[in-house]
């Protein structure tokens, strides 16, 4: 089984619409980095996505360092046109990838 995980920083003041946009960016960018087998498996199973939260940049980067060589992933940096300073890392998109493998790294995180 495949799934995609998006992790949102909670220490940044973003309204719900901003969070939704950042999550969408992360989902698309991580998907583009996935191989054809991962994409096909994920799509055939309903494109499962789970949105999780992390306290701060340190926590997000810790997870990124653990996943960046194992899974397709994308750190999203905000353009700074609305609520956030330009270049601020807001979310991390991971996968689609094998659910049991990504859960080994992200199972301790809570849902957004």
C-alpha cells in the first residue's frame, strides 16, 4: 500500500487557506519526484494522503534528513507574497511511497 505524507510546521502563523496552499504545493512537488511504479500504485489505491504536524523547523528538518535519500520528497519554501517571509520553509511533502516504510519515520507525529 502506498501513501503520501505532508508535514506542516506549527510554529509559523498561517491561516487555513495558506496551509492548504502549502500542502498542495508539497503534494504536487513530491509526486513529480516519484517514480512510475510509486505513482501507479498510489493512484490505483485512491491516492491516500495524510497531513501531520511538527512543532518547528528543527523537527521538520530532522525528518527531512531521514527521508531525503529514501523517498521522493520536497521541502516547500514560501514565496513571501502574503503572510510569511520569502524563503521560509513551511511544509515537507513525502511520497507517494510504501506506507509501512514511511510510517517507521512519521508514526509518532500527530494529525494536523
